[in-house]
């Protein structure tokens, strides 16, 4: 499946689009993405995911990391941004 | 110390100035910045005054954290009655002017009356000079600032208006160096007083009330700032990082809000902008260089920020990054508030594309979406109030009334064009646009907590109560004044970290409920100002398009949803069904002296 890493995630990963195979849930996708150099600390804070990290599966904001995924899906992972 | 207890009060009509003292009782009630600004405006601005008359005070205010060691505490605040909403307004600006004001020994400036001739106010610590500024009339903001620095020295800090402010464009902004007080039309307020510029140089030292306590706080704070991935994102891409985030959410407004995705979004994203960035810059004493010096073929700018990309990009159908940088620069040079300018231009473009306004009506311009060449011509016409520009200078709502067209697709609340976060998808933002005392902005009831799904996205449940907490939180943040860009680090609602900051800066021992009460009091006082001006629930509205036309992803906020959120919000604040603060609420908030005003 295709994963889009927006902003700083993509910058550190060196690519904004990564292909991931043989995963069945969003959590498994995250685990795969986190194996890339420098990405783990950006996604995880202690035991959990940084608050405000957003997951958009096929255009839909998802709440549950156990959400199933399939080969044709697109997952966008994006960081919190702020501004005044 | 963190606050001096005195403001410089300048009466332009009488050409006199003096110190205006604010005692600790007021500071404990309203903190500074936004809060004391609201207190001073309520006290000094009489009911129903014309915002563009000498009777309207303009208050330039610092917060207690400004000029101290606290990182991300560089902004200053400007408060007045808005010529766009005819109600309370406030705006915030980074850079160095606020700190210099503090270093000159003042917590702020209060400017009343109006001058007979164009002037430039220069302040050197306790000395004040009202200098003739006829030679600066009509000049662009960068030219004005350069001339002032040539005359007075490179180290002065500047605050100026452009041609738009001089010509009383209702959404004219104030520029300080390369940053702006964008919202509320305060450039026009300054223009109505015939003040082209304010310069300042200070040499006093802001001594912390309890240095050891403050240093301990700052050390822990700085560490948490650098750890946070959201801050790394901000440092790398600036607020422009939000473009693709919102695009994938289906909440990136385009073509005067006819759509909420933009087919050329990638071309003007934070990632694309990064290729144009030559330097990362920060405000005074800030450790997060979120400002981006970017260059195009023919110019440079600081930014564009996300809101600039929305206003001069997606909203007007412009997906060309070079043109975007050029338009960002041009609005700043002319002194036009960017969000509202984008809203006005987009509205005129939709009128043009629908054939409601023809080429003759708009002085021969071709106002199809995306035609940036003629947008530049139109911006100059607006700033100099020429031809169609003279009508559009009134804002889209007034222009619609004057021309008798385009009322169906006005994107305004309280006469002001809405900011760039979706009120269809983001329910806290929908309510925020409707109720914000200064008009439809994204900086009072903030969208981030919902745009990042920390609370359920696109769901109105409990959003009235949550929005109250957001309003209380930003009222405190905007009064101690640290940058909202720190929200991810410090938190998106009042918490122990913010309490610790306030107590460390002020050397106080406030409890959380005390701090929450301060935020409630400030927001309620702003509301009281508007109630005194005749504002009712009717003004807490949303544009028809938001309520009647769903976005591509199906997001919409209906009037019924808004009504429910409004009821919940008013009740949480202790206001009545019409949005008027109840007498018992005022007494609970130690504002009993204002009971007779309601």
C-alpha cells in the first residue's frame, strides 16, 4: 500500500511516498514506517504516538489504529502544525 | 521587572503625552497584552464611536513575558475598535517592536485623538517626538522603514502603515519590519489618526521578579521545545506545512470556498516553498525560527505563512509559487491585511466569473480565478482607493451592499472575511468564526485540536464546551503573550505548564482555577464591549455557503448544529441565550462594577 509522509517525516525519511507490503492494519503500517532511520522518535513518544499525529486513510480521518488496510489503500501521516 | 505598571498615553489632538498608570490589581485581573488591552479599550472607548475617528483609542500592548528570557514570547498586541466589524478587535505581531517598547520602560502605548498633519511618533525611553511625516506619504512599507532607519539609525524598531492605511482601507494592516498586525483593520485606525509610523529605541533592562525561578522554568521549557516533532516540522517548513495537511483532510479552501481541495496545492505547499527559502528567521529571543525568507524571480518575502498561501493562493485560484511570493510581498508593501484582502478579491472574482460584475464594472480588469497579473493591479487600486478599488476597500460585505450584488456567496461574519481553516469540517472553527469577539479568526478558538483529531474531527458533539476552554486558553496565552506556535509544546488548553510560566514570570502563586478565571474574565470583557455596541446572538453567524453547500468530502455545518453549539458555549460562559453575560457571571468574575452596563 502507499503511505504519504508529509512535512518533516518525509524530509527525514528522504521520500514522501513509501510503499509498504504485507500489512493488515494501520498499526502495522506504523511499525513498518518507524523502522526507517530517524522516523521512530518522530512518531513515538514513550509508549504512545505523539499527540496530534494525524492518520488519513483514503481521505478519511481515522481514530482507531487497528483499522484494517489493504493493498490499494493510501495512508497519509501528518504532523501537528501551528501558527498565529 | 516583567511589567512596569505604566503606559505612554499620547493625545494627538492636543499633542500632549504622559504616563498612564495601571496598578497591580488590574494586572492580577487581566495579566497584560490582550487582557489589559481589552480593559483599557473598554474604559477609554465610548459607546458607538466611529472607529475611524479620533475618539477611537489604539492600544499597543506588551505582555509580562515579553522582554524576559521566556522563549517564543516575542509578540506584541494591538487593540482597538475595528472599522470592519465595528466591534472589539485585537491583533498580534512578532518581530522586535514589543521588546523594544518594554526596553523603553513602557508596558504599552495608548494613542487617542488625531493629528492635523501626517506625523511619525518617535520614542526614546521617556522622550517622545511628534515629527512631520509628509515626506513619507504614499510610500510602501519597506521604503518607509528604510527611510526612518536612515534618519534615526538601524537599531530603531519600526511600526508603519502603507498606502492602504493612509487611504483608510477597512482591512489595512500595520507592518513591523517584515511582520504584520494583520487583522481588524488597525492600519486604517492608525491612518485615521494620521500616524504614518512609530519608531522606538529603549535602553532599560527588564529584570525578572524572581530570576532563579524564571531560569529554572526556561531551562525545562527549552528542552521540551526541541524534543517536539511538531516544532521540528515548524522550523523546517514554517506554518506552510499546513497546506498539504489540510489538502488531504479535504479542508483546504479554494475558489472563494466553492471547494475545499485545491488541484495545485502541491505547487504551493510547505515542501515546495522550502526550495525557495534562503534563510530561516526567528523573532526576538525565539528559539524556533519558523519565519522563512523566501525568494521568487523578482522579489523576496518572509513567508508566505499558511494564511498567506490560503489568501493569495488557494482562495483566488493561484497555484504559482513565484506569483504567490510576489503577492505576499505586495500586500505587505501596500499595508493590506492579507486574509481579508484574499477574501475580498476572491469574492470579486466569483462575481466576475458568474457575470455579475463585468469587465467594465472592474475597470477593465480580467478577474478570472488565478489571473494574478490583474490581481496585482486590483490590489494597488484597493490600496490607493481608485475606481473599483475604492468600493472593495470597504470589504466584501459593504461592497456587496454598495453594488447590490454577490450577497449569496459572501464569506463574512460580522462584516469581516473568514480565515483559512474550514468551518464546514472543523466544528470548533465553525463556532469560533461565529462567536469570536474580533470577528472570524483562527487564533481565538483554535482549530488545531480538531484538525489533528485530538478531539473528534468533524463532529459537533461537546464542541460548545470545548470551545469555551479554547477561548479561555488563548485569552491567557495572548495576555502573558507567548506565541501560539508554541501550542503543541505548551498545550492546547490551560494546563500546569502554562500556570508555571505565568507564576514564574510574575512570581505569583496562582492556582489553576485562578488562571482559568482570568481567561474567562478577559473573554467576557471583550464580549461586553461588543454587547455595549449592540451586538446580539444574530451577529454570531456563519456564511450561508458554509451552512448550505457541502464540500467535496460532504462536510457542512448546518444552522441547527451552530445553534446547539452556541447554546452550549453561552451556557458554559454564563451568558444568556442572546449571548449577553449574566449579572451573576460578572459578579463571579469580580467584574461587579460592570453589572450596570448589561
